[in-house]
C-alpha cells in the first residue's frame, strides 16, 4: 500500500483574502466578554448620569408597588393587571437606559471587526444537527477551555460580589429601618456601587479576552504554504487582478521615485514632455545616477518638486529623451552620454562657486551622439 502524504501543518498567517472569505462565511473577531463589559459599564454609567431625572419616578413607582388594598389582594385578576401596569411603567422609566444599553451592545459586538451579516452563518448545515459532530463540539478541547474560562470568570465575579456584600453587611441591615423613600435611594446607590466594582472586574476580564480571541481568530484561519501558493495562483489567473496589481506597483514605484527628487543635483527636461532627475557623488560614484524619470504629468510633477526644493531644472530636450529611453530608474547613465551629462553637472556645481564669487557662467549646450537621438515616442530618426 502506498504511503499517505502527511498533512501539511498550517503555519502561515492568513492572507487578507482568506480573512475576507471568513467574513463572508460569518467568521469574525468577537469577544463576548468585551460586549458584556461595555454594556454593564455603560448601563451603570447611564443610571448614574440619568439617576437625577429617573430617581424620583422610580422611587415613587417602587413605593406604589408596596401599597396594596385588601380588595386587590383578594382579586387575582386585579393583581395581574396591577403587576403588568407597574412593569410597563418601570420599562417606560428605564427606556432611555435600556436604549443606551442596546446601542452599547451593538457597539461592543461590532467594535473589533465591524458589522457583518452573512447568510452562510445562519443557513442550515448537516454538521450542525449531526449528533456525532455535536458531541465533538461539546466534549472537544475548545469546549473544555470555554468551560474552564466560564468557571474562572464566574468565580472571580462571585468572589468580588460576595466580598462586597460581606463587608457591607451592617449597612444592608439598615435598609429595613427608617423612611422607605430614603432607604430606596440608599439601596439603589449601594447596588450601583457594587455593580460598578463588579464591572471593573468584567473590564479586566475583557482586556484579557480580547487579545486571546484575536490570537484564536488568527490561529483558526492559518494557512499552509501550499494554500498560500494556490491562492496566489488563483489571484494571478484573473486579468483584472493582474492589472490592478501592476497599477498598484506602478503607483508605489512612482511615489518612491518622487520622494527621491529632492536629493537630485539636477533635473534635465524636454522641457514639456520629459524630465529626468540625476544625482552624482564624485567621491563614491563613477557616473551620474537616475533618481527619477517620467513623461507627461509625471514629468511636470518632477519639475514642481525640483523647484520646491531648489533643485536646478536644466532644459536639454535631446539629452532628456536620450537618458529617459536608455537608462532604467536607479541605474547609471550609459558611457555614451558621459560627456553631455558631465557638462551639465559641471555647470550645476559651478553655479554655486560663481554665485559666491559674483561671476556668471555660460550655459552649456550638451551634445548627444546621433545614435542616441529619440523622438517623444522613443523612435530613432532615419
């Protein structure tokens, strides 16, 4: 029997296309702990902020709920109606806080990876109703990890809440004495402060859970080297994608090229259609190097940047076209153009000396060998 090919490990981080496909399938970065923390903290903050307006109404409603007539107690239907009325009034009083909580729940659920709606995530799948797959999910490693996390989180929150109640036991006993309205205010403040302490613990849990969920999300989407190669081949197979890649590469190259123009010693122009930026370090370079070149709008932009950075713009149409069509970006000019370019470079360097001495220099007319004459389309004359 032939040996089976060993399964390749997924060691490579997911590509942007892999992540986008996962989003389309409903797989996004989410942290339930973060959502719970955001909603809890927001709910408490809203109660604190709006308590001045909502407090009197809530206290009045609570006081009303504690007063019963003998007739209403004996009438079961009346009690149901009364309970429904009180609950409706309670929801109405708390509606601003509940609305804020709903908005915060949406924010908490979408803050990490944005809002995504996917039909694939809710469409029925055989694996979801397969009992064997269900058992694997229940007793799998992920389920065990989640169970341990839940137990630890519950233990932490319960311990903090229990400690808060234990240390304030005497204050709790005082709520049963004195005026009911003031006691309600004190009880609400007591509960809110305790909830604020618990929410701090929830925030700490969320701060730990978010990096963990991000790590797990990336780990689940990891790819094999072969998958990355296959994806690249698939992308390369689309002409429009190849065209976009080429356009992006060209755009990036032009951006880098234009950033080098301020370092040039001279820009030789056509003057309208072509521009070539040259630099020459006589101590370390054997010949001038092309830092940037372009035609049309790119040529105009090279000239603009040169003028903005006090780089000399020298008009020499034949020389500009000769360099443009014979020399690649980042390469040294050909030997046949040494003399012509040397005249321009010497003129540029001599201008500084002449300026210091208060003299003038004659502008050179560099001669280009006839075999390097080009028209604007790169054609040699007959």
